[in-house]
């Protein structure tokens, strides 16, 4: 679906922000990319739909090279991106107009356009918000409108660049629920994040450091590697840290990534005594 082959990129012609990236995102996969500030995460994301193109190596999306100007429309139709600040992405005063902006530019008939707007808002849980003003929405609601605007284009890949970073806990929970539902429906999801809880939902986790992939694997392997995470200014998920504290205190629990899994084991442990 998306392939990086020895990809290198520099903004200033001196330091490579991406330095030899080899990465393949498979159709239907949910990939989380972690890394500290300046590690190259956002630069990597922008290469996934040709907002940036490599100086060396290649990036292909559904078999099409991002440096091919004739493929640009197809690439951006295939890979839709949601940015950190939804205010940078919203373009209309009313929710329905904002969601319709992308597909309307495709020249769709009015009935098809209406269907796409309704479908996208339902997917993100904002049905009934069509006539709400975007300026009056909460941060979480704005972010979901931004996602709906991308989904209305019917991409095959959803790329989220720190999309949960500016949200409160409630907004973040709602966003993660939408991402899980889209993935379960078969969409390819790539999320650039600092959130360990968000990364724990993925099929595969990568750690980026100084423009290179330095760790890659299943969440259960990568997110419990405290040494590798700490070295890059990252922390293990809360449930993992609490699991280990309980283990050190003599409580016979496993090491968990998710709060609810740890909670269930603790409840079972208590009820068995």
C-alpha cells in the first residue's frame, strides 16, 4: 500500500531528517509511529501523500511514485491526511459544507455529495451536526469533522499526524474509538503519535529516532521495552508501568498494555480470594 525504499530527505541540504527509511504499510494494517520531537515523524507522514517528496530513494503509494506529478491526484485520493490542529484543516463555517468541500471539488452530483457527507458524519459520530457552526465545536468535535472531510473523499488510507495531541481526554477517547472502528471496517490507518495508549491499539509500532526506524514490532514487544522508550524520551503505557509496580509489590499480575485488561485481572484476583 505505502512503501519507503531507502528514503532520505533534507530541508536544508545538510542534515537528513529522514535517513534511509525502509518501511512497508500493508493494506488494512494499523501502524503507529512513535518518536521524540525532531525524530522525523511528521516529515515521514507528509511523504505518505506526497506533501513532501524524497531527495533520495523512493516512496510509492498503491504502486505509484510520489515524485510522478501525473500520479499526484490518485495518491492524495488514496491517502488522506488529518493534521494536529483541526483549525488548520477546516475551511467552512458550517459542518456540512466543510465535509463536502473535498468531494464537491471532484464535481460529484448533488445526491452523491449529500450521501458522502451523511455517511462520513455518521462514521465519526456527528450525525445531526450538519448545520452546526464549526467555530462553536469542541476540539474533539472539530477533529472528527476534519476526519469526516477526509473520509468523504473515500481514501483507502487514513494518516493522522498527532491528531490527538491537542484534545482533552474525552476528545481523545472519541477519536481513538473512531480510529478503531475504521480499522475494523478494513481501512488502513497510520497514526503519528506521542500517546502510548493510542499506539497500543495498533497492529504494529515503529520508533523513529534521528530520521531512522530504530525499533519495530508488535505493541506487546515494543511498548514494554522501557529501556528503548526511555532512551528516546518516551514512556511505557500507564497500564504497563502499573503492572510492573504491582509485580514488584508481590501482586501476581501479568504485564498489560491496556487499562481495562489490567482492571479485569485485578478484579478476578480480588474475587478469587
